[in-house]
C-alpha cells in the first residue's frame, strides 16, 4: 500500500483539480462563500469584524490558540468586515479539538470586504492550532486588506509525534499542509473575488517561520515572498536536538558557561529559568520522540526533567552519535538556504528557545553560501526574545518583536514594489 505521506502528497496535488463547475462569487459582500477545493468540510460566516476584536466576541477565534505570543499593548486595528471560512481537509488524525470536530488539517480562511488584491498564507507556531497567528499576523494583514489563510499543519499539541507512520512524518506533513492550503486558498480567493491574487506572501513565527523558509526553498512558484520571524532551523549540524540537551544538563547545576557554550546569548540569563521550566525540556523530549523514538525505548517522549545519568534521559541526548536513520529523519525536513523568492528574516538577539547564533545567523550564512543573498534580508533585533509573551513581565529588558514583524512585512511590500533596500527595523518597530 502507498504510505500515508504519499497519499497526502497526492491529495495536495489533486486539490488543484477540484475547480471545474464552480463559478466565481461576487466580492466579499456576505453572499455564500465558495467551496474550498479539497476540503472535506467547511462552514462560512459573514462577520462585521474579522480581526480578533470581533472574532473574540463572535466566537470565530480561540484565544487559547494565540495566548502568550504578543504583548498586551499590541495595537488592535479597526473593524474589518468580511467572510470567514472554517473547515478541514481529509486527515486521519484527531489532535485538534477546535469546533468539537476532533479532526486535524483544520484551516481558517478570511476574505475581507475591502480586498487589496493579495493573500497571506501561514502555518502555526509551536504545536498550536489554526488560530494561533490571529493576533500576531492576521490582524495586521486583514487591516491592510489582505485575504488571510492559516492551517494547523495537520497535527497539534504536545503529542503531535503520534501522527504518522515513521520518524519525521508529522513534521513532513506540516510542509505538505501549508502547500495544500496555499493552493486551495489561491483558488478560493480567485473565484471569490473574480480574479487571482496579485501577490501571495508566506508569513510565520517560530515553527511557522520554518515553514516560510521551507516553502520558499521548495515551492517558490506559489509565493511572491515571505516574512520569517525566527523560524526553527533544521540541519544536520544545527537543530534544537543539538543545543537543548547541553542546556538541560547544565541548568540544574547553574553551569552558566555550559549554557553559553551551547549558543544561548550573554545577557539572556534572566530568561533561563522560565525557558527551562516551560520550553527547553518539553521541546527536546517531543521533537526527539518524533525524530528518534527509539532513544528512550518504549517510553513516549522520555522522562520530564530527568537527572543527567538516568537511562534514556534527554539531558544526555547526543544527536551526532545517533544512528544513521535518525539523521535521515532530520534530512527529510532539513533546510538548505536555497530560497527562490524574496525573504525577510528577523530574530531577537535574546531568543532563549532558538538562540540566534544557532539559528538565523546560521541560516543567513546558508542563504549566502547558496548564492541567494540578493533574495534575503536579515534583521537582528536587539533585546528580542523568541515571542513577546514575557515582554509585559520585563518591559525594560525585552524589546517586543511583533511591531518589528509588522515593519518587516511593510518592508517586504516595498521590496516587491521595487523600492530600494532599507533597514527600517532599527528605528520604527519599538
């Protein structure tokens, strides 16, 4: 039998064919929404406001999906009326409980009444569900008139690794689901407004930023450009499984030099305790389980906060010494730097989950070594962490990144319009 991954790839390609016999709808004026090609189920609603201000009130977002990603004072735009389509593509996994559907591959597509002619495609950060980008990305995009689409990537939650048949399948699916959404959203938008999008922009943060990088490397024909908010780097030399174990070993003993040697930035020490408790341990265990399930035998995602020396402890994990099949699993999702469309990357210098020296600094070099520097602009944001969830706790020590992301988005628009290169991040995003 063909593998689940092969079947999903076929389904993604087939979604481009499901367009015959459906006529284009009128612009977003609360008439019935068109069908999303390839969707197994969809529901549409005419809303007075597609931004989080309105969708919180109407029940068309889930705040838990985006909680903790932005600072409380991030400005909210004014009302954006339009159509929202919620639905899901065929999928056998059931980690996403939104809408009571218990079905993965859920998506949201928002079509503003006053459309600017362009489309934004996103995948979610972390292992969050489809509304995770609503506050950080969708609000800005919708206010500017973009149509907006987001996917849950095909699996969600801390046990995302249970999806798939072999190591790496759950992560491979993320890329396939973004491609599937991009194809379906471009078709749906074209038929809804009566003309295709003039531009399609990929955008995302954290794992969502990784998806932007992967799409522009591997599916550049679907996009005109992208904005990457400190996307996760996966290569054989640099990936979370290489720098998180040393930090997990060192933190209980407060071995500061070892954590700095792992790549974490000087000056980020005040963030270490929180990230050890909330991010480092969990991230290491669940991604190691996805890519190297045999490391801890029959356990699922190891032993939380285990002491170094414990059998199967993730604090002692050594990616370089793992069997070849583990490295092959990582290679299935690895980045190359060979982007095919303009990309803006921004990364906080105090990122304490994906340290900048082990992530975007490396990715910028990869792009340059691939001869694609003319397609890449890289902004190192002094004082930025991974997300803005701790900005309110440390307002004098952390710089919020969401305003910088919005500035980078505007910069990409100018770049695509042919305007000269300009680094506006430093002066306008605080």
